[in-house]
């Protein structure tokens, strides 16, 4: 508990919401065929290590290189790049959850 309290507030909030999303989510339900869109590789790696059913992310080839092909057998769908995904593909798959990272939130998109 002391370790958790020593973390910066951002990380405490992040881990709290991540934990709550798995406890109250149909992602953990075996009957639900769900997918999760992820725009941050560290979040994707955490989900894949927890055996998430299907992960959608950008730039899968670079992610495989970054992780040393540790998740080559996982169900990963490439949806374009990390910052500019293929929105048509993303909407056609209609993921149950979309996880954004801090680097994604700092990008300003033009209308």
C-alpha cells in the first residue's frame, strides 16, 4: 500500500480506473465477444499479458519489434497508426472499450 501511495496522482488514478474497468466490464465475461482498441503500447502490453480477448492497435509491426514478438500469437488487429487510426475500420469493428494514453490526449486534432 505504501508503494501505491508513493506514486504520482496520475498513475494512482490510472491504475484505479484500469482496475475498475476490468471488474465492472464485460471484457472479463467469457460469453462476451469483445475487442479493445488501444492507442498506447504500454496499455496494450498490459492487456495482452492479462489475456485480453482481442486488441486493436496501430502500428503492430513496430509493436512486435518493441516487445520482441512476445505477443505474436495474440489476437491483434492493426488499425493504422497510433495517432491516426483508420476510423472506418475502427467503427466497423465497434470495440467495447477504447483506451487512450497520456500521449494521445495531448495531441490536438484539427476539426
